């Protein structure tokens, strides 16, 4: 195995290179499981049912948390504040109701199918409008399909949300391998390229000969992978975390150099944001890139450890000024956190970072240069960094749509579902 350097900048570099870039779990019941290789490729209905014992144990663990001392600073420079996580945990361990979250998912058409030996669980909603465009959306980390639920209505039934019937989409919302109710890989090899290939299999298995792909966070990485692969029928992609860092900028960041001369105002701002991620914000990814299993022991044993790990990113990456509850409700965040806990996917989800660690930072621009199909990009102000149009045009040679919006963050579809839907309608309109 290749030796992995562990200095702070190389870890953040590998993270940025990747992003810029269960079935069978105790407590769950699956309807109509596959019984043989012959029928494993069938698309089967799926229903979620978490045991009461699992929910009772979760509350017990929350209420038995051993807390650390309070942070020694007045800001969040040491991480999530004790007061904030204790309030969230108190609600989680008493009043939060997973059954409502479960009902949200079960109210939608859910299915499972086997691709390359793994059961992939997904939501599939067909629009009532004729000639709806098939669209597969990939979630990210620490997100899940929960971050996509609020866009189901605006995308599949645009006339009910101020849109036109001709802008409707059929939606496919899969959980990535090792996430949610999709099966966990039992070996290596399930990186973004493999997932992208699997998504093409999924779309064609559902009968779609032509379709588009969208993603943020890991979803952007996977959409880029699909665009490089350019399978027959993939018309284009839309990403809201584009891979746009030029090679010389990447090298300057890696070397800890000041912003290169000649940058525009927006390019300087992007450099500053990326440098902050390098020096202060990439530690979580460095741990997952190099030691997902070690990290997984604590996150799998303590629900509050898992919640604080996620809350740190919700605070930082929402367009909220550092307080995620200005963008997301407690229930919305806990739906997502509970999903990871109840499916025991803290470690398996982190392994995706390890799978992607063979990318090097300077390969980002080289890899986007391989993309020939149409690409659309929306830049949200609360994103980890705001990709300048100049960098985006340089990275994506067939850029058909670029827009900078005025609200929303890293979890764009979760934070601003109506705006997100409007962006996708505009981005893909020319490809219909």
C-alpha cells in the first residue's frame, strides 16, 4: 500500500482533490429481499422499519453521555460549543421522534436493486407531467437522501411551485454504497468512478435511455466522474460544488504561499477560503482519508460523538453565520444524524474518503479537462468556497450554464429547495 503522508496540508490537499474536487443492519426489516443471483438485478419495493429496541437503546446512550469540560474559548475555533451540543442532545434523547422521519421516507416510492454485488436503495418518483426529464441526484457527507426530500415536489411537480410543466423531472435519489439503507461494501473499490458507473446502470435499469445527473459535495465528485465516463444517454451534469481550482493555485495552496499576483477580487476571495480550509478546516477529512476505521469506533459507539462531528460541519457549511439552526431545524439535522446512527454507517461512509485518497491535488484540473459533455454550475454564497466564473470556464470546457445566487450554502437543496429547483430547471432547459 502506498505510504500516506500525514502533514496537515497534504491531508487537506487530498480532501480537496476528491471534492473539488443496510440492508441487513440490526433493527431493520427489508421487504422482498433478493433470493438468488438470477433475481438480484430486479428492482424491488423497499420499506423502512426500525425496531423499537434500537430507538430505546439510542435514547439510553444519549442520556448516558460522559461530557468533556467546556471549551476554553468564546468562539467555535475549538469546535462545537458544549452548550449547543448539550441542548441538541437533550432534545434528541427526549422529544425527537424518528418515526416521523421514517414516515417521510416511507411516503415516497422506495426500491432496492443489486448492482455489482451490492444492494443499492433508492427513491424513485415519476412526474405526472409528460416528457419529464430523468434526473439522478447524489447526496454528500454528512448528508443523506434527507437533504434532498424538500426538492421532490418542486422538481417533479413544478406547476405547483411556480414553474412550468415542461420543466418537470423524474427523480432518482440513491443512497451511496455504505450510506443510509444501501449495502456496505465488504471490500475496496467503491470509489466515485465505480459509483458513477453504477448510477448509469441504475438509470438504464429503470428504463431511462437519456438522463442528467446532479450533485453537491460527494455528489459533485460523482457527477464529474459520470461526465468523464460519458456513458451513452448522459446528456449533461449540474454541480453546486464544482472542481475548479487551477493547477497553479493548487500548488500555491499546497506550499502555503500567499495568493498569487494578478488574481481578480473573486479569485482572491476563493483563494482565501481555500487557504482557510487548508489550515483550519480540513482535519475531519484528513482523519477519514487516512484512518476511517479508527474514527469509526468512537462515532459508532457514541451518538453524541456522531452528532457533534456532524453539527460542526452543519454550523460551518450552512449559510447561517455559524449557527446551523438558522438554516436547518433540529429535527432536520437529527433525521440525518439518526439515519447514520441507526444504519451504523459512520465508519462505512467515511471509507469513501479513504477510497478517494489516491487522487493528488494537481489532478483536479486535469480530470475536469477530460469532461466533454455539457456542464452547468450554480455557486451558493455559503459554499466552502465560491468558485469564480473564470476558474469554472477554465475547468469545464463545455460550460453551458453558470449562475451565482444570493442565499444558500453547502447543503443547497436542504437549505433553499425552491431556489435549488429553479436553478436545475434553468440549468437543464437547453438539454431537453
